[in-house]
């Protein structure tokens, strides 16, 4: 695992991005394809699977619970489903690395199993808040022992047949909490329903439906019962818009750029980054829109544009939640001021993404002021310097993209965790025209 802190990126300033690439598979869908494929009856074939550390943590966890899984080989994975009640007790704690999605979704899925298990992770994951899932799960009858401050390791007691469905009004807009409770609801008596305060990514609901498991959605509420089964299916995972986002911003801010990103998932619960960049004046075309396995997909063509500062509409925040580190770089290159509010969730991701980005951008000479729930950025000239990603993949890649408009080299510390979501980042960035190397 990538606990080492010694990978350092160095970016030479300037350049433009040109060409056509396909970024790797969607991380959210890759996790879910393993979870639901494992619980299905029959053999599920996945293509486009993300071969990166986070998704591999989920895959290894299911192997440890007795599921036979082949691959990934060139993005292909074959999951020999064991059925809804076929998982076996793991012999050791399940190590989930850096992956919040694995830990939060698995806590719901495992709360209603007939065996006990322990979920652990790296230093970052074991400092992230887990009460947001353990508290509602406890209301359903789950027994999960956390550390004193509600963090992992999580000790989950098997409660087969003892969970009770309930209604839950989520206090935060979180797809991980919603998905956790829906997965627990597959093992609970009666109905489990979850209402979200604002739309969040709906891959769990869509993929459950793809496996033939009844889940109903009415407005902001999703409902599920234990009266269903999953039937194996084929899943084509599109490219991850969260990985594409680095190049949507990069090609927008670098002069003379023209990039096409092929086969990107454009589920409307994920396209906030396109909406925000367009509000800032970006030139992004959505081409060849099509539907693949219940998810909308398109090619995205992006060309350089002079961006303008904006007040980012709060309703777009959950729809672009992982893209803010790179959107802060876009704002740094925009004319005028950009203001983000309503994004306090950024403080509890792999790093405190508000503080880490504000600190790094200030080192690079940008007037970026962290606020409790967002940031105020005045566009300006990005300079060179040494910044720290704090072991967060998205901040590491965002500072790399900043190099396209920098006046001097940028050195970025602690970049090993780029492997959690986008191991090919550097290769693809170099191919398009960014001069980024490991030193
Ligand atoms: O459900 C998912 O796959 C994810 C949901 C988001 O987290 P929250 O739902 O906690 O905001 C996002 O930040 C994460 O990268 C993936
Ligand atoms: C927040 C992220 O992932 P997770 O919560 O799964 O660690 C992310 O990939 O930006």
C-alpha cells in the first residue's frame, strides 16, 4: 500500500495540453461492481474496472470473504457471485487502505451478516468520521464498536436477521451514507428508506436496479427491502469524470490546448464540474452522448478559455465534491474572485482539502483564503515553489495541473497516493503535454 511519503512530483512550468485520451474507470462504480457482483447469483463480468489501490481494497476484501474473483486484467474482472447470504467470515481484519467508500459501504453491507469482522485502514482513513454511518446503523439494530472519537477500526458484530428497516433523513448530502444504509436495508426487516438533503451520486441505486434488485426512488427518497435478489450481469464501467476533471481544468487554463476525453461517465449526479467550469466561461463540448449499462456516457472536448471568477452555486457542491481541489486551481487562473461556500465536507476527505489547497496555493503566490466551509480565491499569477499534498491523491494531481500556468517549477511532496485513484495520471498527463516527473 502507498503509505510511503517519499514520492515527489516535479512539474516544469508552462506548456499546453493536446490529444485524445481515455482516463481509467470510475472509482465509485468499480467499488459497487465488486460488492454487488459478489452478492449476486451467477457470474458477473466487469469491463473498464479501475485497477487502482482503492478499488483493489474492495476487491481484496471480498476475496477475503470467500468470493472467487479473477482479474483485473486490462480492466476485466470476473466475479463468481456467492449470493446474498454466501459471504464467509474473513480470517483477518479487512484492510481498506485509503478508501472511505470501501469502509462506509462495507459497514452497512456487513452489519447484517452472520459473522463478526473488523475494518481497518491507513492513517488518513482511520482519522475520518465514521459516526455518520455507525449512528444510523445502530438505530437499525447494528452493533459496531468504534474508537472513542467514532473513528475506525470498526468492530462489526454479526447481526443476521436482527436488523430493522427504518426511515432516515440524512443530515449531510453523502452518497456513502445513503449507499451504506441501502446495503444494510438488503438485510433488514421491513422497509429501509433514506432521504437526502440534496442530490448525491446515485450509482448504488442504478447498479442495484441493473442487478434486478428492487429499489424505488421518489424525489429525494430511496427505498429498499430485504425481499430481493441480485442476478449476475455484465457491467461496463465508464471513465471516471473525477479523473477527467484534471484535464478539463488543465486544457481550460493552458493556452493553445485542445483535449478530448473519451467514454466519460456523465451521470447528472456527477457533472457539477462541467457546470461550474462552464459558468466560469470554459469551452467544453459534450459529444456522442450514449447510455452504457444504465449510465450516461460521452466524449468531452475541452479547449483553452479565459475563465472568470464566480460565486459557485451551493446546489452544485455535492455534484462536484471531489473536483474542488482542481477547481481551486481553475479559480486561481480566473479573472476576478471565486467564492465557494457550503463545502465543509471537504475538510473530512483524505486530507482537509480546504486547508491543504489554500496553504499550497498561497505558497505559489495566489491569494486563496480558507473559510470554514469553502474558500475565497482571487485569480493571479501562479508562481513556482514547494507544496505538500498531505498524502491526498486529488491535491497532488491538482498542484501538478497548476504547473501549466506557473512561472517556475512546482515541487509536490507526498504523492504516492495518486495510486489510490489514478495510477496512470503522470503517463497520461505527459502524453498530453504536461512536464511532470518523479524526483
Ligand atoms: O459514494 C461514493 O462512491 C463517493 C461519495 C463521495 O463521498 P460522500 O458521499 O461522503 O460525500 C465522494 O467524495 C467519494 O469519493 C466517493
Ligand atoms: C473522497 C474520495 O474518496 P473516498 O471517500 O472513497 O476515500 C475521493 O476519491 O476523492
